C-alpha cells in the first residue's frame, strides 16, 4: 500500500556621500544591458546626515534632504509593492496592474534623484532577475557594498546565471554582515538532507533557495537540480535549467498553472517539493506525493516501509533549526514544516514501543514550542 496522506503545513511567510553615479534607465522598457552614455554629476546624500550651520540648516542642503526623504518614501513604496507580490499564494509573478504600479513607483524614485545608486538595484529587481540588467546592479553594489538588500539581489544574480563561485563569495559576504541568518542556513542543511540525490528540488522564494544552495555548495558532487519558483521569472535562469535537462513551460508568469506544467512536462524526473511552497501549488499532486523530511517527494514510488525508514532516519538527524542554538522568533514558524515528517513516522509505526512513542512526542514538543515574541 502506498502512503498518500496529504499534509499542508506551510509556514514560509521568507550610503556613500558625494558619490557620482550613472543614471539608470527611466523606464522599465529601457535597454538595461547597455551602459549609460553620460554620467550624472548630482551627488547622493546619506539618510542620516545632519548638515547644520550655526544651529540653522542651510537652505540648499535642506532641499537636498527633503528630496532624499521623498526618494526614500518611493523606495519604501516600491519594496512594499514587491513584497505584496511575493505574498500571493498562487503566483510569484506580478499581475498587469501590479506591474504598472511597480513601474510607476520606480520611475517616481528615479525622477526624484536620478543619481542615487539604489536606482540600479530597483531597476534590476523590476526586471525580475533579468541578468541583462546586471550592469546597473553591479554599480549599486560598488556604491553601497554593505547594503544587505542590494547584496541579496547580487546573490540572486549569481543564482540565475549559474555562477557558483560568485554565489559562494556573495553569500559569505552577506553572512559577514550578519544578514544571512544562521537559522536559514540550518534549514538549508536540513532541506538538502531531505532531498533525494537525483531529484529536482522545487523551492519557493529567495531565502529557502539561498539556504539550500549554500549547503549544496559544500557538496561538490551533488546532482540535485534546484528550480526556484522565484528565480524562474528570469529568462537566464530558465535557460540554465533547460541546459540541465529540465523542460520549462513557455508562459511568462510563474504561478500555479506554471508549476503544474513544469512537473507534467518532466514525467521522467523525481521531484521534491519544498514545504515552503504554498498548498495551492500542490493540490494537483496531493494523491501521489509523500512527506520525506522537509519535502514532498513526487511521484511516490516507495513502500510504506521505505517511507518510514527514510523519515525515521531524518527525524533523528535533522536540526529542527537548532544548529547549536535556539531558533530566533522570526524563523520559529519554519519548525512547522518538520511536523509532517514526525506524523508520518507516528502513523506508519506499528506497535510502537514506549521509547518510540516518547521520541515522537519529544519531537512534536520541540516543533510546537514557541519563544515569547520580543516586546
């Protein structure tokens, strides 16, 4: 008998003053692959700079600060709009209305301060990891080498172009800045351990992908193909996966329909669906997938005995986000993704001994225990 209970326990909710910077394209339709022909001579300003003269702020500098505040507000709106797109549980891609709004917010910010280095990162993000825009992102990195949000996009560009050497360097750079949380690296280790050696791991967002890839980089001979739904918006990333033997749907938007087509186009592949993927994506496959650690394996071709053995081994070895210390409040909900594994062991264990019952209950207690949020 095949094990076919379907679990849907998901909880992935994931300045330099005086700098001369080239003006990035004014529109999302601009050719981001070409460097600018002219350079702006308007300097950027720090958000926390204080310019005072004899106790009274200079009028020209005051105007510059107001301009920066207006710019900062537009950047905040842009990032909030991008976050809203990523919160959609049925699509990783913006709909036409959202795309228009993102384009408007980008152009607003760029018109306020065309020389601001952040514009290059916004232009890259607006292009959904289109590596032809990497020139502008690189300029932003050079201008703001310690800006974690820009470095995160820089890591993403290494992923979509398949540059594993740069990815390792850039992730370590994020780590050195304290911007690659240990809990996510820990989760990535467990995700890697859960994935069958010959599988296609489908991850969801940036950070579950980064965590997995950071661990995979430590295993040079790993044959696992990682297909991130977030990065599949990139044409270069699609080509990269095609070169690895994966057939990619032709539709531009990455959504529930795209995900279904991706799986059906590759019937010879074994898939591992990360439990960070929202349940709406998995409904079409619920009757033929099985929990193994932190993934759902599809198609399920294993016996109950094999499934039990795999999950029991992982239940004993995975870190449950500890990695030597307790999980932070921000990432504790990721513990919920360990529950299907434990419940699988519980359901498939016949005539459990007292020791086995205790082990299962202890693991459930670790998963369900929550730290009090910081006040």
